[in-house]
């Protein structure tokens, strides 16, 4: 089981982050640590100073917990004396809490062709209005086929009209842009 961690630790008067993207399984513990000297932080976040690895392991063993390397890129590397099982459990709980609170913004796509009729355009505008009211972003795509490619520049007004019809609830996040055979525009909810 891999859990991504963003661990913040107080080290020598400044805060030190465990690198983003590191997993708890990637942390080195006890005998996996191979450095000669390490900066050690005690169980109660007190600085124990720079010491040899053997001495740090001995302190962790006396306390009945693990020595965990939390900042491998620091000079010297930072190790912390903590109960590794309890640490893993707390980090996984924090990760689950963060996932619960995050809001996923979806991108809904509305596809049209350059020879769209007015009523069809109004239906697409109503659908976009509904998506925007739910908090989603809207990608409006104007697809060109065959001979329609020759008149791409003349059809840009369709996207402009679309954005103008929704200007009370939406802002143009990315202006209309040609991408291959399509003309694409992104709309986001007005705040």
C-alpha cells in the first residue's frame, strides 16, 4: 500500500519537507539507513543534535521505537525517533482526510459543427449553463470536416456568440484556439 506524504518537520530552527511524491514505503528505517552522521530529532520533537548513526540507533532502541530517515537530502540527513507503525497509520488517516475534502472539478465538453442552427445552439448553451452552475468547467469544441476547413476563420463568431450568451454566469478561461481540425474554447464559472 503506497501513501503519498507531505511531511512537515521542524529541524534546526526551520521547517523541512519530506519530498512530495515520496511514499511512506520509500522511507528508510533502522538498518536501512547507511549514513555515517545524522541529525536526530527525539520523540517529542526536541533536537538531539548531530551524532553518529550507531548512537542514534542506540537511542531509538532504548526508547523502544524506530529511527526513520525523513529528510534524506539535508546535510547531514535528518532522522527522527518515532514509532513507525503509528506514524504510518497517522499519515494514512491524514491522506484520507485530505481526499475527502478535495473537490474534483470536471471538464464537460460540448461539441458543435460550424453549420449549427440557432435552436441547436440555444440547447447547447442551456447545457453549458447547467454544467457551469454545478461548478464544472466547460470545453466548447467546434469541429470541422472536409470543405469546412477552408472556412475556419469565418466560423469563430459561433464561439464568440456562445461566450457572449453565457457571460452572466461564465468567463472565458482560454480564448478560442485552433487545434488541428477543431476550434476550442474553455469556460469557467464566474466568481
